C-alpha cells in the first residue's frame, strides 16, 4: 500500500487546497530525492478512486517503465501510452504517457488532470495541450523551475521542504565535495551561452587520467574499496575514453549515451541497480539526470563543465543524494568529485 511520508502528504494537501482556491495549473518544486513520483502516484490513485481520469507525461522510455513498475509495486491499475508498449490499456483511468508518442499522434487521452514530469523542459506539444484545454487541472513536477516562461503556464508554486531540512530529517544524504583537477575551458567556444559540446568533450579527454586516478584515490581513501559511482562526462567520445581508462585500471565502468539502444540502456541500469552488481560505475552525459533512482550510489563525478546551466548541475548532484532507505546507516553521506 502506498503510504506518503509527512512532508509528501503536506504538499498533496497544499495542492488540493490551491485547486479549490481556483488555481488550475500548479508547479510542485521539490528537490531531487524528495519523492515527487510517489506524490504523483498518490494523486493519480485519488483521482482514479473518484472515477476520473489522469495522465502523467514523461519524456524518456526508461522513466515510463520505472513509473509503471512503481505503480505495479503498489498494485495500482494503469495503462501505458507509448509506441508498441505491451501495457497499452486505454480503458484504464490512470495513463503513463510518452511525451514523444503523444506529440507524434497529435492527440492526448481524455483526462481530468495532467501531471507533467520535469516540467521545466516545456515541450511544445504538451504546452499547447495545456493551453487548449482550460478545463483540465495541471501539476508540473520539477527540482529546477528556472526556465523562462513557466509563469505563463503555472499560476501557483507549491514548495516542498528545502534540501537542508530533508538532509536534517534523514530523507537525503549530505554531500562531501572534493575539488579536483578542473577541465580547462579557457578560450573555449560557446553556443547559446553554453560551452560547445565538441570543445567540452575534447578538453575533457585531456584530463581523463586525472579523473580516473582521483576516483581510485578517493574511493579507497574514504570507503576502503570501490563504491557504486556515476560519472557525468563531457560527451559520447569522452565517455567511451573514460570507460576505457577505468578498464585499464581493472574497474568496470559502462558508458551509455543517446546512441545506444533503449533496451541496452535499460538492461545496464537494471544491472547497476542490483546490490550485488559487478558494475563499478555508469558514465553518461545527461541520461542520468532525470529519474535515475539508485539510492546506494555513493560517489558522483562531475566531469562536464557548465558555464550557466545551473539546473543541470543541481540535477546531477541530486542523483547521488538519495538516502538508502533499505540501510540508512550504510549511507551517512555521499561523495562528489568535482572536475568542473
């Protein structure tokens, strides 16, 4: 049975009251690891129990499968709207939807409420649907509500407990940050205000050896042995180079990217999620910044410098701050190795 924690139930009550007060579109602003998916599931179940229909829109296949599996865990009936998905059940009152599939079909399910995951992304199709259907209530979920234009859609923001309080209460793990050798971006080109992808990747490879050496040093110095790690690299080529260099030192780090088959990425993440996995770490650019939920990750490595993308930086750090509910004492803190 799905049972919300006190701080999660608090935001549900606030959202309910604000709908009653006339706010149609609300944004739930909560840190990574707060449990926004659990909040969304609770709301969807409540809507369904009232014989109304609700859809949750996500923009990655792995997130759709994760959400569907969580609903299964709590025995909440639902359907999935994604191309060729085995769980296509349009009659269900709860629908988990691929944003890309809905946009390609140019149609949304008949619903009373829409929940938008990572709403700061602001996909055009989803945004148009919200604007064209003023009778539908909307909840946007995000840990980084910094995108221009969100105020044109959402009339109210419900803020959850801040990160510091969640750490104090044991719901998130604090970070121990270590500044390591930085990637030198002096004179690098920028595109739309951010470092050029090609520049970042090429310059990142110049310190690959330092990144590997720093991880080996810290994981043994702090934990006495290799601990589960995620590395945010500067690009596909950089990720492959890192994987090779880790392997040369005897460590199994797998690089995944948008070029890889979705089933391969899903299988790798599922293997990595196991307590007894033989994978020491995952390497990716931005794949792991959304919905990645592996609470026993102990180390994060920042090897992707940003010039202004605060939201991406926050999303990355949040991926290693999830507390290990299965064994809280096993994760009193997480480590962040910063090469950026």
